[in-house]
């Protein structure tokens, strides 16, 4: 997540892909990361179990998603055989649909920006010869 957001900082201007201009990739990435438009579900291990529905941007939701995945890989013994009561496990299950497509869009925008950067460098190289 950090590398996606950092690379968005230098990506500016109009980016082209397959000959088509897509507008400001930097603005699109910033909006994707910062606009709270992902409907996420937060599981709370209370008695009775409660769910909180929160709108998050890709930056917050994606970081929570990655932190939850890390927590699941370091399972404490109390959750070893009962994932259903683990808040991080439930976050992963409940939020894969809003977060993963957002990450795919962010990666696609990064590829488009890199293609544009390569095109620009190639044109600069041609103009120097």
C-alpha cells in the first residue's frame, strides 16, 4: 500500500494507454485512496456479536485489510480452530469485495502511469539524437 501511494505522488499529468488519454492519473489515484467510498464491515467480538458499517477510502481499508491478513497468519492459540470469532478473519471475509477491486484499479492506474513515463522518456531520448 505504501509503495502504491508513494508512486502516486510522482505520477502527474495526463497518462496515455494504448493511444488513449485517460486524464490525470495522479488525481484518480489520490481520489481512489482518499475518498471514503468503500462500504466496509467491521466485526466486533462482543456478546452478542455486532457489526459496524463504515465507509473508508482505499488507503484506510487496504491497510486494515493487509494488517488483518498479517494477524491471521500469526494466529494466537485461542483462535487456532475457531476463525469465526476472530475480528481480523471476519474483516477479510466481509471486505474482500470492496477492497480487492479497488486495489486492482490502483495497480492498473500505476501501470498506465509507468507506461506514460516510459513513453515520455523514449520521446525525450529520440529528441536528443
